[in-house]
C-alpha cells in the first residue's frame, strides 16, 4: 500500500479487517517494523479519537510520532499553485510538504470540508497536494469527503459482532443543530458497498449522497421501513449534497429511539462519535447492551495499526 486515502487504495478489505483483528489480539507483534522510523500527523481541524488512536497505533508499531496543529503549531499553509502570497498564509504546501517528507517516513493529514464550494471540497486539494509534494505515503485522517480509518474500524466492529454471515446494515441520517460534512457517511457507504452485506441508506428527501458514494445501496426515505430486520444501525448526520452544505429540515422524528431499535433483528447501534445525546439518539439506546459506540471507537486503534503496518511493509 503506497497511500491510504480511500478504500480504492485497499487491495482486499477482508485481509485488512483480519489484520486489524490480529493487531487487537497481539498489539506489539509488529513493533520492529517502525523502528527508527517517524510518522508526522498534521491536523488542520480538531481531533480526539483520530489523534489518540493513530498515535497509539503508531507507537505499537515502534514508530516515533510528531503531531502538529497546522496554523497554531506551524505556519498557515497556502494550497493554491501560482498564487501571489500576500495574504494570511506564510508558507506554501510545496515547501512544507517536501520538508515534512524529509523528516517523516509517513504523513497523516486531517482536513475537513468547508461546506461552501462543493467542487472545491470534492477536489480534495489538501490531500492531492501533500501526495504530490511530500514524497512519502499519505494517510487520510479524515478529509472533506472521506474518513477511511473510521470506516475500517466500522468494518472490524461489524466483523466481530455480526450474527449472520451477510448482515443487514442500515446507514440512517440523524438530526443535528448545524450542517455537517458528508465525509463519514460517504466513506461508510463506500466501504459497505465493497463488503458482503445487505446495505440500505435511509434519509429525508434532499439528503441523497453523491452517486459515486451511494453506489448500489438500496435507498429508502422511510426510516422505519429501512430499519426492519436490520442487524446494524449506523447513525450519522450529514448536510445536503445537491443543495450543498445546507440543512433542509430540523430532522425531528429521525432520531433513533428504543422503539425504533425494536424494529430491528436485535440490531446493534453504531455511531462514529461524538454524538449529541437525545438529539440524535436516546440515552436508552446509547446505554443499552446493543450499543457498540465505545467498542467501535476503541477499534480505531486497530484500524490505524492495520493500515500503518501495511504501509511499513512496503517501505
């Protein structure tokens, strides 16, 4: 694996899931792989689980870790080529990426969508520029359109808890107080479409995901119909793709409750966290034995370790 920007960089999802489960059972078996090597983690946006889990996974593999908040721990970075740099950005990505590529063997980058210009967000300029100029493998710690380390952790969690060989997995839109990017939903859909599951997406009208991410999923705008017989319910909010970045409804009636979970086949509830309790999902669901949100978050360590191990084997 040369880079890990999306599921398209993965040769075999099942093998990567198995590697994550193996790391979970024996975290330090590959510690020799990262000896005398360094990973740099660059955060253009806030991070909690991603920062901690990736650093922990890297250290499990013997890597040294350098972590920077871009703009506060470093200069602000200009991404546009050919620009006259008389604005607030003091350094160009050409130099910054090239320099960190000299210091680090792997670079992880986290940069969110602005939700103002769809073409700009979906062009993933930050990641393409680092991939172009760093000269080392780039790992996606969440981008404008994808969150593949989260999606791999989700796949690991489903593999651990699936009650049948081909489970029904439902991605459901949830209410929120502000517009959120489509990244987690896009990425989860992308990975589920390449997994052996029955995959259903449910959302209010107007919240359709981009076709390249929705893929072959069955899309249902009746949440209750979608939830019937589900083995896994993955909740997430996202803003409109077609009316980009907009909230089209307050979402009332789309929260997940105990009564809705009763429609499932003793289904598990999943969410990437953070989650706003009782706005998106009730306390009763989150605190129930069917909630996997903590185990799912803990599996972020093993998804990152599986990816970093694969990259290290190729260095």
